[in-house]
């Protein structure tokens, strides 16, 4: 029986620092990341792929903003923007894998599922949204948009202007998770929970989208747990997790337990918006039946001992 791995594509798998996000940049980055996963495929693993969408969803919001100003087209809500990027990024990942598989003479199908993820409408993150999304505005523009749309804007701490902020609630349920597992067990590469999933809440058996973004690593961890993945990979832009990062006593971590990971989190070794969410996702996966989470850079996957391995 084939083993099953869930891989969360980090931001640099799609868009690297100082890039503008052109089609060529993104397809080249995605193809390189897909190529780095070939060894896992050749070892007989079935794959499920999650991915982020931060820069891409920001660009979609800019496009909607331009459409409003030029053509008076109504901007779409956040859940719709996430669904747009799920489709476009899923296409890039499908194309990357198909081209790599063709060169390697590997016969695998690749399928993208537009995936909603259920969150709690009473999640405390909705009370004080903090996740910045979309373009920067002046104070006057932010006030105008806030009055017109009811959105919340906060000033960027680096002085770049004002940005819309939304909640980042905890993912509770991945829709169609049984289909994800079935397709993966059949040997298909499945792309799901793109951008953390389309955020929805359930009310009286019905679903509706909400203005939120879900952490893609935590959504991928939930997916890995629900489908019984043997391994969970979180791809980022550094080869390992570090404590005392960029300090004289910096130390790369090879293998740590979830107890050690929690201790390092409490001590403030991992920054929010960077490594902390990844470590929390690893902890979630292990505490919910997972075996091993590997946090590393995609280019390191050729090394069987790559990355930082978080175990029980």
C-alpha cells in the first residue's frame, strides 16, 4: 500500500522575494518546486498539495479595485477572491507537475479541487481582525472605503499606509475531504485547501462565505490529519527551523519533539507571520494522529535527512 504525504507549498514555491508575480515567474517557480518532489513520488508516495495565495490574492484585489475605478465593477468579497486564486494557482501546479511527470515518464493524474473550509462564526478572531490583505491606502481613502463597505482598516506598522484587515479563524472542517482521500489513494496528485481554503460558515445546514483568510499551513495540517497522511511537509524559504535566528548563537534544529517545539514557541524563538504558524501546524498534525512533520526548503528534498523533523 502506498504511503501518503501532504505537502504545503510555501510562498517562495510560487513567488520569490522581489519578483512581481508575472506568469513566467510563477510557472517557473512552481515547476521547480514540483521537480523537487519527484523523489518522493518515485518512492511510491501519493501526494496531496496545499498552497498559499497571499501575493496572488492581493493582486486579485488590486484588479478588482482597478475595475471599480475604471469600469464601476463591484469588487468581489474575500471568499470569492480566494476561490479565484485557488483556480489559477491550481492550474499552475497542475501544469508544473504534468510537465515534470512527462519528462520523467511518470503516469499520474493531477487534479485541483476548489475547496471550502468551514470556520466558526463565533471564532474570537472575528472580533479583532488582524490579518492585512490587499493594497495600501491613504488614511482618507481607508476611511472612505470603511464607510462604504464596512471593512476594517489598520495602519501598517512600517508606515506604508492603511490596509484592510480580516480575521484569520481556525479551520474546523475541509469540505469534500473524503473525495480528497479517495482521489489520493487512487494515485492522483490532489491540489486542495488553496490559500487555506475558501472561508465559509455553516448556518442551519447552509454555507456562506465570510471575510477571512485561513492559515494555509494549519489548513494543510488539518487535511493531513483527516486523511491519515504518513508525513506532512511544510515548504518554506529556509532549509531548517532555527532558534536564535540570525543571532551569534543561532542553531539549526534537526529533530525536535512537540514538547520542545511548544517550549521554543513560548520562548519567542519563532516570529508570527513567519515560522511560528508553521511550527503550530506541525504540532497540530502530530497531536492529531500524525507521525512526522518536516519543515524545509523545497530544494533540500533530495536529501533524505533534510529539514527540521518534528515528532511526538
